[in-house]
């Protein structure tokens, strides 16, 4: 069965610093992988998705993620953090009809 | 195009009461989902549907029921509410590229 592990429930960076949020997945077949962002008291919004095309995926707001099959990873990065990036981020995997989410990583951006 | 809508936004129930959380989508998606979100736990799948008349259990279906009589609507029924069902509930629909679109959520408190 598919599953997702997000390493680090909280990540804190300074404004302008690199953002790296880690995600490892488990799947018996080539998966579809997603990163979602959730701002306080809102639903989830798609940042980017991997659907077996290019391994480096670019998303909204300057985020990107790289699918590495050998490492079963799909880490999310952004070269320079903005204050507006402060939110909770969820990695998710889908290999069939349903989708499984990681526990989430809360990103704090310090001025 | 309203996307995915959920009602109510907030609700307080007494133990043992019942209620229905409403979810509707206007994107003609076959797949629809109900999740609950608890702090630090990510999203857990309660039930999902692959089309009108077809539903299936997710990870945490106990205490809930669903129906799917139309493509647009996917209500979630809570029978005999318990404090453990205090959570934020999200409905979502999925397009053919596996992207899920989320509603704004219903915050439920059972006391």
C-alpha cells in the first residue's frame, strides 16, 4: 500500500534562505506524487505534481520538486523563502483511486 | 464555477447527535473524497467515491456513512457523534490528471 513520510514536522528558515521540505514515499507501482500547501483556516491548494513525465517539476510560487526513484523521494525546494511562504505543506501519493497524505510540515519564515 | 463547496463551515454537536456534512462540486468529476484533519496527523481518508452509486471505505470509516446519488453531491453522515469525531472535515474531487480540488472545510466540535 502507498504511504508518505515527511521528515520534520516543523522547519524554520530565514527570509531569503533556501527552503527544503523532505518527502519519502512508498508505492508498489510508479506513483503520482503531489505537494499541497495549506494556509491557516483554509483548504489545501496544489503546489505541484509529478505524473511520470519530467522528474524535475516546477510549481507555483517558485517551488519545485525532484522525483528520485532510487531514493523514493520527492523533496520540495525553493531557492529563496518569502514571508508569505509560511504555511503547512503536505506531500501526497496516489497509485489508484485514493490518495495518502503525509503528516505535514509547518514552515516558519523568520524576518 | 464554484469548485467544491461545503456546508456548514462550523458546527457544534452534543454526544450522540447526528448530522450530515454537505459537499458539492460543479466540475463534473467522477471521483470525490472525504478526509478528516487532526492536528499533526495530516489528512486521513474517510470514504471515497468513483462515481454516482459507488462508494468505498478509506482509512478511517468507522462512525461515518456516505452516499452518492448524483455526480455533484457527496454527503457525509455522522451517526451518534462522539468526541473523537471532533476534527476539520474536507471534501475533495479529482480530475483525470489525479489532481484533487478541496473545499474550504467544516470545523466540527463534539462535546
